[in-house]
């Protein structure tokens, strides 16, 4: 069973995990609305989707702004002729001791990681209800949404919050045929982890690459995660085989955190 002919929207689709998810959904048969703040990267991903034989449209949006997220969903429906799947993937990391986090830093990461998911849930649910159809909402959490990690305390808090929003939204929208789930990646070899490693180096004195190597060394399957690994789980959550699954936040980390 596939998602052929469905319309999906992926935030943070210009690179990393978001790009991997967008490409996988296109390979599964979906047309994809690509949302990010970097237009050049969105255009490049759209070209890749075109080579797969699916439609893509791009939309510049800051997910911390509610109106921008609603506009992105409306654009997806107009440009691609429907709306079926919302992937709230966009997010940022923050590496800092809890004692040093400033008010501005807290506000920024909460607005993007939590606010962006909340606005995405709202916008997608409203669109599904307007169209009188079921739908799927899929949110980016993390292994840091199951365990709080040192020097990633506020980031961890945002990812715990995503799990809470996922569970609450699943309960609120179940009667409307809308499922809400999350995915929880581990150590993924993307630009975000390059930055995490650099910040850890500055704070702990570890050499560049040592923190990344340390975490990868704890993975039972013996390698770092790829965006494609994450995208496989998201494709499942987006498809009909996950129709009876809601309010869940499965780990996809190669065996690093166990629940």
C-alpha cells in the first residue's frame, strides 16, 4: 500500500532530514510542498523530486510565525490540488549549560521547535476539517524527547514538548480521522550534528569530531544514522499501514535509547 497521489508538506525540507523525508515521500508516490527559509536549497530539492516523476512546489516560511505556517498549508493545497500529510520537521539545536541559557535563546528555540510544531498541527488539522477528510500529522521529536541530555537541556525540553503536543493532538483529533504521531531520531550525520559537535568541543574541550564519535560509538547497530533511515519511518507513518497508530513517538536511533 502506498501514498501515490497524496499531497504532503514537509517543513525544513531544504536539507538534512527534511530533504531525506521529502525525497522518500516522493518516491512513495506523493507530490510534495517544500517549506524552509532557504529558497536556493528548496529549489534544488524540488528539482530532485522532478527527476523522480512527482510534482513539487516551494514556499518560503519561518515556522515560528503562525500566519506563515497557515499560508504554507494553503499554498500546498492550491499548488498541488489537495492536502493529506503534514510533516512538522523544522527545528534547531541549542548546546549550552542550563545555567547559561538566556531569555532570548529560550524564546528562539521554543518558538521554532515547539511553536512551529503547534502551528503546523493547527494549520493541518484545520485544512483536513475544511476538506472533510482524514489526514496525517507527523512531528519531529528526538531521542532527546525521551532522555534529557547534558548541555542539550533546553533542546531536550522542546522535544519532550513535541511528544506532549503529539499525544494531546492525537486525542483531540482522533474522532475526525486525523492521526498525529512523531518520530525520534538519534545521531544523524547532518549539518546540525556538525554544529552540535563544534559547540560541545568549545564547552568540554573535546577535539572536533570526538563528541560525535562518542555518541556514534554507543549505537548498537554500529553506525551513524542517515536521513534516509529517518525517512523510512516517516514514510510508514504517512502511509495506510499506520492508519491505526496515533499519539506515538517511536525511536529510530539504531539502538541508543531504549523504551
